[in-house]
C-alpha cells in the first residue's frame, strides 16, 4: 500500500481541501497521514469529525494547545515568530519563521513518515514541501491561494513566497490550484514552469440539499460568513436595496461583530418594503439546507489583491450546489464559474449600488431552473468531479521515476 503524507499548518476545519483530499485518498486505498499544527483542543475534536476513514492518521507536527505543551516552549515559539516577522519588516529578511513555527521540526517529522508522496498545502506547507524536495522526496503542491499576491502588507515575505511558488511549479511532481484564472496567471509570472492543474473547491454531492425546501414567502437573498462586520460589502447591498423595487427578505448568517447589528438595522431601508433577518452561525453540514430555502445568494469578492481576483471561493460554489441564483461581484475567478451558469449568475461591479439593484431585478425576472443548475454543478464543480482529477494526478505521480 502506497503511503501519502499531507503537510499543512492549519486545523482541518479551516482547511477543507485537506480533509476532502484525505478522505478521497483513503477511500482509494492509500495509507494517509495528515501532519499539521494544532492550536486548539476543541478544533482538533471538530477536525476528527471531518475524517470519514478511521485509518487516516491525524498528527501534530507541532502541538501548541495550552496544557499539552510546556508554557515556556510555547512562549519561545511565539516569541521567535514575532521577532522574525519584525526583523523582516525592518530589515527585509526572509526566513520560514515569518510564516510559521518550527520549520525544522515539521520537516524532520515529515521525513520520518517515509511517504511515497508528500502533498504540501498552505503557504507554510509549501515552504516545508520545498525542503522535502531538497531531501529528494517526491512532493506535490496545492496552491490554495496565490500566496505571494495575497494581503500585501509590510510583514508579508513576498520574495520568500515567490521563490517557494516558483520552485513548486518547477520541481513539484504536480501542482494544483482552485481556478484556471489562477493557473494561467501563475504560469505567466513564473515563465518556464508547468501549469497548475485545477481542482475546484466543490463539496461532495452528499452535502447537497436535494429535497424541496420551504422558505420565505417573499423573494429572499442570503449571505453567510463566519463574521458579519464592516468592510465586507454589505454596506453596498444596503445602498442597492434603496434602489430595488421588488421587496426582498435579506438573511445574513454568521457571528455579528458587537454593535454591527444595530448599525445594519439603522441603515436598512425598511421603508422600501425590505426585511432584514440576522441568523447565528450554523454548522457546515446545516448550510446546504439553509441556502436552498432562498432565491438568491450574494457572493461578494474584491478584485484586489490579485489572489482574491483569481481564486474561486467556497461561497459561490455552495450557492450553485443548492441550485439558487447568485449575485456575484466581478472577479476573474467568479467570471470563470459564471460562464458555466449564464442564467443563474449575475455579475456586477464592486461597490456599485445601482448595478447591484439592476442585477437583483434582472435575476428576479428570470425563471429559476434549480435542477439545471445542480446538474451543471454536479458535472463540473462537485467534489466527485474533482476527485477524479486528483486520483489521476496521484497515480501518475507515484508512477514517475525520481
């Protein structure tokens, strides 16, 4: 039995591409180990519920859970990380410690797995994957975001990330990413490298809401996030609703920043016939049925930085998996998906209330064909469609000579 070691530095609940990949590989008969970093006992317990195959080994390359690590050791890791980030800010140094803790330890533990194939996730995982390449190991990479083009601030070690990405694209047995737009952009920047294969952020068909859903009597729009707060585009929606003639129920789902619910209520145009309902966050497994109760989903993404422009987020795909219409801001990633759903997705510019209002009215005049939307999603974007690509890439990688 071939052994595969997946390397990351996030809990699975924050890293769905890892747990979906692990479940697929284990179901295909591979011996799978996940090596990552733990920071919370509660999250670790939650992580384990996402692994459907008991044989998957879930290990901590570094365990920072309070009470499970000596306080002085935990303090040392955190202090060194902070000092390295400050040194980068002041002197432009580039070391792996600016991205994560204990790269030497995680690399050593990964080597002890003696895996036939390593798959590196997250920006820090890519750094570890590059070190494994230097040790002669067979390594694949999943560039989940375009890290060197993401939230560009002074503390970001951009040169280190660019070097890591280029090395992955040049020497990895394969590289995957979440959109064709991102794959093409990276290949254009890192000339002479191989194109990344596209694995979309779809979820399994078993998580779809298939039964007819009863929802609000009036047309309704849903937007969900872990956090409901300012700077997320919701202010633009409120301005758009002032211009929208058809009364809508607006449903926000997530944990509201303290006091922000009152700001929303104060600015909400109830005089136009609209209603606002704020729901607490729900579990991932509850989202499909909740989404399917509504007519339109809101997918707000920004075109800057470039990573956000090129990626395709879970939110857009989860709306389409439920078969509902989508009002989506224009990014290269969202245009890529919208091309497959011309009747279901309406693209609008960022921060343009008039265009959003016109987009909402346009969607409301269209016939809703949920089954057609679901069929397209199932064929092109579901996890079942993606895992076929994944298994083909893994099989080919394992058969390559070193």
